[in-house]
């Protein structure tokens, strides 16, 4: 495959990723695993998380502020790695951006439909995501005979952001949220928040090995790879590895601590105040 100079310049631009906090780093990890030559720019709105309890209009405003910042950095694609922000206004972001804009809901739904054999599917997410019913609507649009059980798990985000996943309190909270799903005999559980894969081991322990956990980070990374290939946007230039830039709206130190554990490398984040 040959590329023009203009194509190479465009393809060498970064993939932008936005999230309310550290959860979107699960998406960064999966994208970098699949596409090791791609550059990534990440913005975590840590000063204003969690997004789940906020109104849609407020979440959309926050998302547009991050999108504007990343657009000025020079990106070729945007991933909204936040289920609350996706539910609040994905179509609005897509309409306002020249670059492809991907959300995390549809990829997770497609995977759940493929991996569930019984048609009994659970969905966990933030209050905003669950109240939007976006996952349930998308699932039922594909199959009206599904048995869908949804539950908001807001404390999961706080456990992840405060690095408390490996604590007795986290296990107690997980049982309170997830035991009802076990009684419903689901065979697939959509982790409808990009923070939740950071609790995947604990979630799997509680729901049992027979339940397929649907990691939206893995699914969105696969979609990014597909779109880049179809549109000849993948970076054709070899490099020593992915290059990252991290920005946060809050204090960088907690983000760097959790991010280093997740990505298995030291990271440096820069604070940017959006409003």
C-alpha cells in the first residue's frame, strides 16, 4: 500500500481519548496493544468527575470543552471513552467534529449480543448511563426478546479513582451491587463504564466464571483499528512504540499513580483548567 505525503501527515496525527477520569485509560491500553505505532492524547476530567450524577446538558458541555482542547492538539479521531458522555450526546459530538467520533455503547452491545447464549444480559454503569436506558434500547433494537437487567453502580467509580479496588470494602460493595445479577441467571454482563474493567477480577469473582464480562475498552479498540484500516488512517511509520500525552483537569498525582499501575509504565500528566 502506498501513501501520499498528505496521507502520511494526517495518519501520523494522534487518536484523542476523553473521559471523566482514569477509566478511559483502559481504552488507551487496548488501543496501544492493538495499534502500537499510534500516538494517543488523553484528557481526563478528574476535577469534575464523577459524571454519572450530572445532567446531560452539563456532561455535554464538559465533553465539548475537552473535545475543543484535543482538536487544537491535532487529532485524526476522537474516542469518547466515557459511557455517561456517550449517552449524553454522541450524535452532537459527531455533528460538530470533522474527525470520526466513536462512543463506547454500540461496540459493547454488539459483543454482548454475540457472546450471550441465553439472551439474559446484565448492564452496570453510572447513574446517568443507566437512567438513559441507552444500553437497554440498543440491545432491544437488535433483539426484542432479550431479558435485560440494569443497575447503577456509582461507588465503583469512586473505588477506582481512589485506588481502593483491592480492599474488603470494595468486595462488600461489589456483592451488594452484583448479587442480584447472579439471581437473574445472566450469562453476559456489560461493564458499562470504562472504570469498571479496572475491577474486572473482583466483578468476575462475584458473578462467577459462567458470566461473560463485556469489556467496552476491548470492543472500542477493535472498532478504532477497523475504522483506521478502512479509511487508510493507520500510522504507516514505524516507531519505538506508542507515544502518549496525558492531560487532566484536577491534580495530576493521583491520576499518574493509578495510570502507572494500569499501563505498567511511568506516566506524566499535565493539569489544564477548562473553565
